[in-house]
């Protein structure tokens, strides 16, 4: 049997810290999100709600196998990872050793209805799934804390950026000490929004919007960057990935381009022991 080698997305700004493990899986690893629950409510604007994948996708056992492959190449054990069950909101949950392993082998055991995880404990690796929505990675080398957040358009409008900063400040962090990475995620030219969504972004992030041929377009990464810089994060401490799942559909799954069949990527960050 031929041995497989995969590349996953890393950020230079985080890779300079030897104590940090992080990455975003590519579609070569396969889908990273568990399947449909009976009462799933479908999201159509950007990416599906956690657990709303069609029943004909992969079995849980196949998803677990995909995750194991990715975790192994990161050097992370299955029982060291904590997974968020997303709600397209702004709730951020502190986790620690007691939560290790939650959500790795079942959707039901994940940290429920949360779009962000933060920990100050080593060997606790945080994970969210994305397929156009944008992962935000955060690390404070002074207070020794990491965070991972899922940002869709709803979360951005509801101020997940400032809430990330508030969570870190509660841990004693200073914005100037934070290192953040944004993406991969859908680019502006492929993110057409309805009029009511465009109106909201024009109110809070006018520079992240434009209209062409009566269609409104939003730059989600630019909106996130605006919030983080406004909160005091140093520009040189932020890296924004240019990767777009819609543009680079051979690398990442895109819900906007592929619909429910799009494979979700896993984003992970944590501190080594």
C-alpha cells in the first residue's frame, strides 16, 4: 500500500513559536465534520450549521479515521483535542484538561453551541470545522493562552472580534501581546450577500463592502481585521491567509461552491506540553 503524505495549512506568524501546534486540514484529508442530526436546521447563506451535513455523506467511523490521520500528522492524540459544536454565534467557552477528547469521536460529546474555545492549559488542542467560514487563531505568549474561533457573517456582525479580545483580557492578556491568524475563508468576490446583510456590513464595516451590478459583496477577513486592530492588536502581529475555498476548490471544501457535499476542514491550535 502506498504511503500518503499530505500538506496542511500553517501560518508563519504562529510557526515561529516552537511551543505551538496549529494547522488547517485540506480536502486531501477528507471531510472532518460529523453528519446530519434529525432536527438539523440548514444554513444556506455561507456554511451549514454543525451537524447539518446530508445523511449520504461519510459515516462517523470514516470521519473519525480522517481526523486521526490529520491529528497524527500534527503530532496530536485524539484524546487531547476539544471540538466545538458550532452555532454561528459568538459564544466563547473556556476549556481545560477536563474537556479533553470531547467531540472528537461524536457530535453529541462536543462543546455545545459555541463558536470559540480558549485554554490556558498545555496539551489541550482546540478544534473547529470550516467550509468557507473563517477560523481565527490566537496566541498570547505572555499569559500562555490560545484560542480558536469560527467566524461567519453572523458572528462578525454580532462582534465576535471584540468578544475574542474581551475573553483574552479576562485572562490578563494585553492586546499588544497577542498573535493572531485569520483564514482560510471565502474571499469577497465570491461572497455575494442579500440586501439586509449588506446593509448591516455597510453600517459597521463600510470599507469591507462594495456593490456591482446590483449585487453586494462583503470581505469577511477585512471586517475581522478591522475589529482586531480597533481592539488594539498590533498590525504586524496579525497574519491573514489569502486562501479562499471557492477559488482553491481543489485544496479546500467550499459550501458556497459545492453545497452540502463540500468536505469541511478542521482547524486546530494548542500548546505543547
